[in-house]
């Protein structure tokens, strides 16, 4: 259950990242920004609820948020790694 809750939380982070203007992982997602932002909240809430059901309140919150925050850190690096040769503004 740990991995499922962490994966769902990472999926919520992916939704938030794809809804941002500066991402280049999937350009078509920019047309669905409102849907992706809306979808991130129930995914994260479901992840927290599943982890809390299994492990208790504080442990469940920490499990879900650790998956969420890890994905929020990794996704920009993945995006930058994908476009290695592209010039960076600045």
C-alpha cells in the first residue's frame, strides 16, 4: 500500500507540473491546465486517505507528502535532462 499511495501522490505532482507554463515534458498538457490543476487535489487527497487508513494519521500524511514532494523535485530535473542541448534563458 505504501507504493500505491506514493505513486498516486507522485501522479498528483505530475499533474501540477504539467499544468505549469515552463514545462516542456508534454506541450499538449498546456491546453488542459485547469483540469490538471483540479485533478491534482483529489489525487493527493486520495493518496493521503489511503496511507492514513493503512498506517495512521501522521505516518500516512508523511508517506503521501514524501512521494508528492519527491516528484515535485525530480520532474524539473527530468525535464532539463530531456532537453540537454537546448539553451537556457539566462
